[in-house]
C-alpha cells in the first residue's frame, strides 16, 4: 500500500506520522503519479505547526512539490502513462503516490533527476516572481540577496545573474557562500564578519543596492533600508528571522518601495503569470542555466530529520525526500 506523512496534531515535525493509505479510484480528468521525490519547504513546517496562512483541516499531508511517473490516466488531457512529471500542490506531497489533474503537472526537465524536479518550482518560481514581476530588476542593477545559502536565496542568485544584475550574496557560513559563488554571485558577505550594510555601501561606492531579496526579515530587513540606492525595491519573501519594521523616513528619503512576494497567490489571482513563469524556468532548466542545489536527500521515513535540517539552518539550498 502507498504511504504518506500525515499531520493529525499540529506541532513540530516529530508529531507527524508515516501511514499507509488505500489508493483512490481515478475520476475523469485525473492521473495517478508514483512519487519518486518530494521537496521540503519552510511553509510545510509552518503549516504542520498551524502557523501558516493556509490551514488545511486535519488530518492532512504536508508538502507542496514532488516529482514522479504517471502510472494511470483517466481521460486527463495531455497526460500519458510513463510521463515524468513535476507535481504542484498546496499540500499533500510527502507521499509515494498522489492523484493530480493536468494543471498540477509540469514535464520534468530532461536535465534533472526526480529530486531536482521536486525542489525546483517553489524556490525558483518564487525568485522569478520576486525579481521579474515584483522587483522588475534591470541589467546592471545591484541585487542584494539575503539568506543566499537557502533554497530561495540560491535561486535568486542564479536568476538575478541570468537577468544581468550584479549579485551580492549574504549568508551565515563560508560553506553557503561558496555555493552561492558557484551559482553566479559576484560578491560575498558573511554576516558575522562585518555588518552587511557597510559591505554593500563599500561595494557600490556608497550608492547601495537597487533590489533587496529578503527571505529573512527581522533585523536583516531593517538594516537593509540603510544600504539602498534611490528608487530601491525591497522584496519581502519571508521572515525566518522574525518580523521586521519598515522605517518610513528611510523609505521616503530613498524613494524606495517595500513589496510583498507571494508567488503562489499571484498565480491564483492571475494564472497567466504562472504560464509565463513555468515556460521561462523550464527553458532555463533545459539549457542548464538553473538547477536546484540539494544538500541532503533522505528517505521518506526520515521526514522529521529532513524538516529539522531547514529549521536548524543546516541545509544548503534544498532538501529532498526520496520515496522510491
């Protein structure tokens, strides 16, 4: 019988359970996918703890992205048995079998293995939406990426460089910065070595960053307002380091904007954005220009350990659960 990680009680990852379930018959328009890998994202952890904006009714299975093989189809347009697919969902990915409709399925890039496919669209999709739709970054601009050793941070480094920006990557360890450099970062900032705002000012001859990509929040967000150029766009991607407060005088003086980034919600409001995003990301993947960095691949039964890697900031890039 297929298995899934189930949340029956909100709390830390250790409260989740691995359970068997019966395969459901397919309805017309559906496809069954044998999941080979699932990606771990920070919202999965928040959702299981009851701290995310989306609160599925209990019980539910966490996980928003996976990849695997189509093994059965019931009149699902454009989908055939044997297709290798990325599966997009709001939750339900931590399993070894799922049922999906064609709008949830994206062909796995030929350059990717299953784990890379399962850790691709959430992070790179967020970075694409942030830098293009929200930040409207231009070639030659300076992009400051916080949390550059994380999944979305590394994706922002890659995509920012592809778009012609000068990328300053900031992270908490030399090991994370080494990966960011390999992904295209022009300059590296180690948080504990020197205040990042001083480094950014020095690297830009006092002008500051044009775009700030911030999945960290807290003091990082607040200090970012002190190293921005005129007309800067500060992209609020997350708040793993706490909630930051925007000083309106600093924003006014610099003619700056603070922009919230919710890539998934943007597509639900405007599906056309998602079509453009997936087409661009898929093309870049096929060309070998973007690729998730997976620091850990663990079996499905080690879901709690995998989630802890993100909580404790020990992952570099992405973590994948391997199911088969």
